[in-house]
C-alpha cells in the first residue's frame, strides 16, 4: 500500500513538472487567441469628469497552455485608458499565461474631462490593446466619448447610411454644442439649415456596407429633393472637419469622405464655411447647384471642389492645400468664380482643370463617352501654384466648336507656360490674347502670396495681384469682410492691407 502511494506521488510530480515545462506551451504561430469582443465601447456621454470600467475575456481555446509574450496599450497609454490583466494593473505586461481551455479577464478604465479642449479630450477617444503571441499580433479596439456633443444620428452609426427627411420642411442645427456625424447622412425632401457658429465634426475611417461596399466613411449627401444651407457669418463661421482634433491630426488629410451634392439637388448654399481634412471638400454632381460665398475648402487628400455637369457660383472663396486639382470641372456645366484664390503648391496637379466630356470606360480609349457644353467664367481671381502650368483645358472638339467650350478669364492672375507653346499641341498659344483678357501671367520668381508653403495666402506686399481686379458693384468686401476699394481692388479672395 505504501508503495502504491509512493508511485502515485512520483507520477503526480512528473505530470506537474511536464505541465510546467517550457516546451509544453504552444509555440505555433497559427495558434491564436479568441476574445469576447473585438471592440470595447464605453457607452457614455460624459457631461462631467468621470471614469468608467469595462472588461472583456481572452480565451485560450487550445488543448495546451499558451503564453502571451506581451500585452500593451498601443497609443494613449496612461492618458485616457488604463488596464488590468488577470488581476495585475499595468499598461504593459509580459509573459501572460492562460491554461488550456481557459480564459483571463482584462479590465479597462477610461477617465475623461469634457471641460478640457477637444485637442486634449477629443470627441472620440480611440486606442487599442495589442496581444503579441508566438510572433502573431492581435488587437482589441477601445472607444470612448470624451466630449458632450450632439452625436448624430448616434455613436453607433459608423458605416451606416441614414436618411434625413422632413416633408419638404427644414431641420435646423443651431446647438452651441458641436455636432459629431457618423456614417453617411442622406438629406431628401428636406433642407438642412446650419446656423452661424455651428461646429460639425465628421467621424471617418474605412467602412463597409451593402450599399457602397468598402469606402471611406463620413459623408454628407444631398439627394435630388434635399439641400443644405450653411449660414455662417464673418463673426461666426461654420466649420466642417474631421473629429480627430489632437495635434498629430491637425493637418492630416482624408480623415473623412466629403460633402456630395447629389444629382438635381438645388439651392445649396455655403456662407462663411470652412471644409477641410477630408478626401474632397465638395462634389457637385449632375445638374446640382451650389452658391459658395466667403468660404474655404482646403487640406484635402484629393480635389478641393469638383463640379460634374453642375452649376456653381463662387465669390470670395479660397481653395488650397489639395492633393489633386484644387478645382476640377468635368463633363461641362455652368460655373462662375469671382474674387477667388485657387492655389496648388507642392503637388503634381494644376490648380484648375476643366473638360466638356466624360469617359465611362478607360480614359485612354474613351470609346464610351458623353459630351456636354462648358460655360466657365473666372473674374478677378488668382489661379496660381508651384507648377509651370496651373490651368488644364480639355476641349473634346479641339476648339472647333466654341459653344461647347465657352471659357473665359477676366482681370485674373494666372500661371501658364507650356500651355502657350507645346502643351496640347499649341492649341492654346493664344490663351492670353483670346481667353484670358486682360490677365497677369506670373512665373517662378513672381511675388504673389506671403507664404503658401505655410498655408498663408494673404497677398505679399509686392504681389502681382495687387490692384489687378476691376470693381464689381455687389461684391464690396473680401473673404474677411475687409472693404474693397472703389477703384483697382486686388485679385483673389484677400484684399491687401
């Protein structure tokens, strides 16, 4: 009997030792962890400084124990989120072990102060917990809301299309708290009126749904019977931008998709409005209409303003800092830009591009094409940048039918070079005498803006745009409400002081 217990004790010890051996842990890179959630969301709008704690489970679904080499908060460690892994509080852990067919808890706490500025406590506080195991990396997303705002339609509409309708009435956004938009907002049978001083922050990022497939989230879209009227003033402008306000994201382009005026949408207005940090700022689709006054469209990953077979009237507007053409007018339409500054620096794209056709197949083949006449007038404006040619013209008739490509520039400051000689086979060598009259053509050494490389588009004291415009009776101020002189005003959106 004593021998039996001795054998049993030795056997148990050997089994225990075997379980504790290093090579008993799974080392296969394909052996992954499982989680009770992929995103841990703190469903709280904090109206005062507060904390909340949530948890999730980490599962080892394998028949042998597993060792997690490292667990850590990847971004804002210690700033907003803190964690406790299997009873140990720390923002980074090493060699965390989970027995076979077992699990551990991870507790996460977030503390926010909505009274701090959004740059410190942004609207959406995001981070992630990273698990590194046998050379593979897995991640659990963390989301919390740090500001008291109007989350529209809700904080859980990322990647969701939402229809705003009001039986041809209007919806007024005039709350002093900011509006934080999620998903794709479609306006139909309704006018969205945005009051002076309103701040709109759009939550972007990659999304997927059955309507769009995979796309960049954050869209404000007017359908045929919908419109948007933004009624900013010089004292209380309206801002529309991404919702990441930390310093690192201040100049980050492409944070959200952009504003789309859908086919046939009429009566859209943008007054004293700034739209920025998006993929594009404004796209006016077929037969849509927009009036832009004293507004800025900038810091985009692609175009600033796109007109596609549309009608746009722009006065005292600034378009700059775009990853593609600052203004692109496609497939004809009707356009008038007066006292506007359209600039392109540091990218291989002209400030302005125009065409009177659209290819529905490969642009190089263009066998499936539609044409439509283009009427475009630029008055008292600056079209300038770092490239030698800042104006691209694509007339499908090759100037054989002037009614199809009715383009004019009057009292403008431009930069063109090869357009006058070899570009487009010399088709526009008379540009400065027939299409741009009178115009001032600058070059690399000409003074125009104070410091475009820093986004400063005020006119230099020696700017060639000073005094080059002609008075227009109904436009007597510039984009910042400075008076324009009765004689010899300056070209562009800024009057030189």
